[in-house]
């Protein structure tokens, strides 16, 4: 009997052997890819990676050609050692290097690499215990069994190597100095102090323990203190940084001089730990605003660096008897209100008028969906959006008011003669689905009762089906008045297409979020000159929500889905663009500088949905990227 028919031959090549060698080669490829940045950062680390990568290639070949128990055992110890080293560097940090005993950040590349090494360690151990026997294997069987793994390993290696080869840029300047650009954003400060009243605040950014958790706080609380000033006041805020990393503060929605805008890498360098920085501006617009870090915004804002900023109208207090901020934050399903996890109770007497200043600072999940508060127990008027008054706002029954992240709404009502009023959170997309209901029944523990606001004492109002309440429509609310920006001609017109695609950016695989097909920092800026009238036609080419926020300006909402607005003029700094929706806005370029325009879903902005509006003649001396460590998103 022929045991070895033509085309097969006895071989020592076993599947285990082949896989172990393949995984080692994959890890070696990744180590080669990470060598250049490490060489730049710290020479010994770079050298170490070269040595490891070369050793891995040689040993993998050796293992294929001359497999032995000793070699397998040695490689098992070696790769286990590498995994151990990685683990230490990511938890307590290594005793040597540019920052001894500081844990490094974990990225996709090193996770993939260590996964390969952990599996290969196991295979080496198997090989050491059961060395490849001389039992014949047909080559086609070996090929077939190892094919899926080969594909997987090469795929993972390719992604990890590609990620490593497209890291976050070292240095990007959004508005480089060039001939003709003579004004630096650093010089675009306001006029010197005059006779106006000055409000001074000090905000200390530091980690604090809140409910047994470390949060990043301003003056020890999350949210930071509510800053209340009067229109026309000069506001001077000193940010004192006691965090382990650099930070800034941005005054969301306020039209202030560019140099005070607080964007790391664009209008200033982030304030390093231990240092302080003073912002100085005049609060020209009355209304509801907020402030937050604009350095590594996605992380720092979520960690707690934000607060409310209220500008009361000049010449007297707000007309209502009760005037309270309702700052929504946290995450969808775990929304907190003014720091409270459950109920926020506000005092109000029957017959009193109440103004609630709603601010949505909830960090949405990937779909970017808004929060949709509903007021129950009293008819209410939406008197302002993003701080700007609406004209002749009528009273509404329970209505879902969608607020994209960053947006604000002022709601005014009169307390009923008996009973309390509640502000609850509904869903935007209507009724809960059968699947959601089933999940809720199967996992009742996950049903976190969402936080809400109650006002006044007495019996709670009857709760209607919140998700069936009508949706507020800003395009036909209130009375229209002439709006000089409502129609053309415009000096600058641009279509802004919001898109997304899978890809690799900043050293990681991402759902890259694009503007006009490009991700930040490659989106071409919108170039304007002072005094120009600018029209933006925003097209949302995704199934997500994008609250698009423009710094330093106010835009007038002209139309949604091509339908011109028919009610009160709507002035916003953040416009919520729904899935597949188009929105037209216009603004006057009346505040020279280099200004950010980005999606306020911080995940989206961090994945590229950010661009700048550049005034001609202005440049920025600041840069973002790994060199300056300014990372505005
Ligand atoms: Cu609320 Cu660019 O920020
Ligand atoms: Cu978005």
C-alpha cells in the first residue's frame, strides 16, 4: 500500500508550527512599523523594537526550518516576556523612558500585536510539550486548515501596520502665516477695559472625588460653577490648571474676540499643568450659554470640565420670578441634571413665573441623537434658542423639544395653582420598539430610571405617553419678522456635505467622519473676508444627527429640507442636522479670526468632522498635533 502517494511527502511541518511562526512574523511586522515613532521619542525604545522584530523574524524562520523543543520553549518564554512587559507599560508604566512610571495609552496596534503574541505563546508551549511528530500530513490539508488563520493574521497585521503608518499628525497649522496674513489671532483681543463692570472668576481645574469616583472638576464640582453675569459686563476668568494634563476653556456660543475663544492649537496653546491663563471678554449677548474645555474635548468634557454661563439682560434682572439652569450631562440613559443622578428639585410657588434654561451637554452615542425634554404640568413657551430670543412664542402643551449636544433652549411658564411641574426626558424616535420592550422585560436591572426635574410642591402631574408628545418645530414657531439675512445675495456660498466611512485615522481604525469627503485636518477651510454674507447649505449624508456648531458667530436658520422657515427668525450657534436632512443657514462674517466649525457630537468631531472658518489677513501662530500636544477635538 502506498502511504505517500505522489504529491505528498512526509513532513515535519505541522499546522501548529506554521501558525506559531506566522503569528510571530505578524508581531515582527508590527514591531517594525512602531519603530520610527519610538526612535523619535526615546532612542533605546526604538532600538529595542528593532532588535525584537529582527529576532522574531529569525526565530520564526528557524522554527520552520529546524523545529525543536528547546527553540519552542525559548520562544514561549520570549513572547510571554514581551506580553508581560507590555502589560506593565500599560498599567504602572516602565521605570525607564521619557516618562518613567507613567502608563502608556493602549491603542489598536499594541492590542493586536499582543493578541498575536499571546496566541503564539500558547502554541509554542504546545510545541514544546508535543514536538511536531513525523506523522505525514498532506500539504493540502495543512494549507486548508491554516488558511483562515493565515488570512486573519495577515489582515490584523496589515490593519495594525497601516494604523501605525498613519498616526496623528505631528504638527498642523489651520491658518499658517503667509504673505498678506498680517494679523495673528493672538492679537485679536477685545478693547482694553473701560468703565464697564468687571466680573472676576477663578476656575481651578483639578481631579476630585465625587461619589467615590475621580472626576475632573472646576472648583471641585461637576458641572463647574454657574457663572452669572450681566450683559455688557467685562468677564475675566482665570483658569488654574491642577490637572495632570494641559487644558483650556471655551465660551460656547458667545461672540467674543478670537484670542479668547479657548481652542487649543488654534487660538492658544493649551495651558500646561501647574499654570494659569486668564480669559477676558465683554458679554455682549444676553442669554443661556456654557463653557467647556476645548483641549482633547471629547475626553476632558466627558470627564467633567464644563459649566453653565448665563448672561442676564442689561438693565435689570430676568423678568421671571424663578430663573434656573437645567444642565443635562452624562450619557444617554444615564443623564444627570446639574450633577444630580435622579431628581433635581427646584422651588417654585403657585402662580410664579419660571424660566428654565436648558443646556444639552449629554455626550451622545455614535448616532449623535439629541435629548428631548418635555415639560409636563403647565403650558410653556420656548422663548429663546441658543440664547437668542424668539419672536412672539406661543404657549404649547407637552411637547418634545429636541436639543442636540451644545444647544440650549429657554422655556418659560407659570406654576399652576396646585401641584408640581415636571421636566422629563422622552425619546426622539417615538414609541419604544417591541425589541426594546423585550430587552427591558428580560433585563429589568438595566432599566435606569432617567433623571428628571420637579418644580414646586404638591401632587405630581399625570404623565402622558412622553414619546407620543408632538415634536417642537423651530421652523414654524412664533411670528415672522423681517430678517435681513433671510435671502440673498450672498458673498460666499458653500455646500457642506457631512459624511462617514470606515478608515484609519490618527493611528486607529475609525468610523471616519468627513466634511466634503475629507476628515480634519484636511477639510479645506471656508475663506471669508470681514463683512461678507455667508450662506451654508449643509447636507447630511449619514444616518446620524450632527449638531453643527460655529464658534464666534450666530447663524440664521433659513430652511430645513428646502422648506423655508415661516415663523420667528431662529438664531443659533449650533444647528441640529438630522439623518439625511439638509439645512440652510446664513451668517455675517463680522468677527475676524480663525474659528472652528464642527459637529458637537464629540465622538464625531474627534473622528474628523471639524473644519475652520478663516478670515483673510488672519493667521494662527499655534499648531495642533503630537509636537505641541494641542489636540482641539
Ligand atoms: Cu462647544 Cu467647539 O465647542
Ligand atoms: Cu456629528
